[in-house]
C-alpha cells in the first residue's frame, strides 16, 4: 500500500488561526521546554483562560527554530506512562508558541520583544552551562552568544523603552538545573550592567521591579522518537517533524519570595 502524502501541520490545518498576546519570552525551545513549560502554558490557556503566547528564542547559533516556524510553531506532544494505576497514552497539539526567533539572523526582531506591552515572564533552559558570565561580551556588539548577555540587553531595551516603569518589570523563571538558578542569573545580569557601564537606574530597576524565581523542575522528555518515528507518525493525519514524547510525571517548583 502506498504511503499517503500528508499535509504538514499548520494553524490553518489545525484550525487555530487566533494569535495569543505575547506574555512570555522563552530562551531555549528544545525537547524539554516543549514537553514541559510550553505544555504547561498550553494547558493553562486551554483550561484556565491564561491567554498567554510564547516567543521562542534560539539560544545557540546551531539551533533549529526554523523547523518550528515551518509548522506555524505547532507540534504534537505524546504523553505516555502510568497515572494512578492507569496506563496513559495520549497525544495533543501544543499551540502556545506564537513565534520562533533566531537572534543570530533576526537580531532587530529579537530586540523588539522588549517593547511587548503584555510581556510578563522570561523562561529559560539553556543547559547547566548556560547561566555563565563571559567578560568578552560587549553591549554594542550583538548578537550575543552568552544567554545572560542576551537577557541583559533585552531587559535594558525594555527599561529604556518604558522609561524605567516599575510595572514593566518581568518575572524571570529559569529552568536550568543548577542551585539557586535565578539568583545566579540575576548576579550575572548585574555583572554585565557594571561591565557595560549601564546607568544606576537600570540596576535599581532590576533589583526593585523584576522578580527572579529559583526553580526545581523534573520531567523525562525523550524528545523526537527517531527510533520509532513511523509508529508515531501512523497515529497522525498530518506531517509533524517536531513531535515530542514525554512521560506523564511533571514537577515544577517555583520559589516565590
């Protein structure tokens, strides 16, 4: 039997043309984030009317956000495991990501995110080595390779655009698996502010108007099922090159000080 040619997953096919307001900028759109934070926001949107859209920012030059863009930032999440003694084998299309940006080729578009009126949160998962300081980074020489440098520039652009308005500060929620991840990230941002001679008002805005939340996260997300892709593809009536497989268990501890 000949293989049926399937249409690539997109918002018209999925019947999801509406655009959600950008409330979240996320650094890192790999398997874990798509099976964890993006799933959580998707559930909040669908079940609690959270009404939050995500912009996914590629953290490294060798990323693949263009593959998500080709699917209108939609993908299928397969959830498998045991819950309360019952076998779970579910699939759902995740639609919380509204846009994916490669800051190495779309730097101006990346900086424009600072102007988003409804922006409230920063999420990140740039691996355990992502929250690090690189003194060779220069403010005026972008795009920056270092994640905290990227975030410092974005926050500074927001500080300037909104004239230091307290209500335009953000909640920064890193998911990197290091101790006191948010505190470590905040300290590096303050180091960059000093290195780049940014005004004291910006430092005060970081300290007083932005909240940095330490986290503990846990979920096994094997990602794309490359060894068994055909089995999963048979369950779909569309083509999805970004599908993700995850276990059922999920833990997201957010320290709120």
